[in-house]
């Protein structure tokens, strides 16, 4: 599977799983009510979905212009780290406002989400590539 179909399947499956995990986590671990946490999880997911499509398009463009093809451990780490770093800029103020917490608390909450999602992104990408094959930009 290649092109926009691959990107859409990737992004929607990634975010569907993420909404379930994030909503549950905000409810259980952060002590927010289920409705408020669920709305926050969906909003975070929509933002992440848009970012996912933009980021992966840019990453694959960059990747296609590299001499070395394939997705080794360093490239996978760079991919996951870059994706999550881009989200911090938008999510901290949103979390602060919606959950009615300080920017510092939102930053700490986002760091905990980041810690989880770095691992989740790495594992998800690995499994997705195994099931659907590498994108054209990474095929040796």
C-alpha cells in the first residue's frame, strides 16, 4: 500500500488507538471527568491527525532524497521524536485551557503523554511497516 491511501490508513488507525488510550489515561491518571477527558482526547487526536499527515508527507519527502534507503533504528527514532516535538507547541496551551490547569501543569502532562507516545509511535510504526510494507520512500 502506497501514497495517500497508506497515509490515511496509518493516520486514522494510529489516532483511533491513541484516542482510547489518551481518554482513559486522562480520566484515570489525571483525575478528570470522562466527558472532559474524552473531548480533550478527541481534540488532541484531530490536531495530531492533521500534524501526522503533514509531518509524514514532509518526512517521506526528506527520506526520498537521502542516499541511504530503509528505516533503521536511528531514522525511526528521528521520525518519532520529530513528530512528538511538533505536537508540544500546540498541545500545551490547549491542554492548559481545556483542563483548566497551569501551563506548567499542562507541560508536565504533555511530557507524560510524550513519554508514552514516543514508545507508542515507535512500536506502531514498526508494526504498521511489517503489516503494510515500507513506503516507497524507504524501499531499498
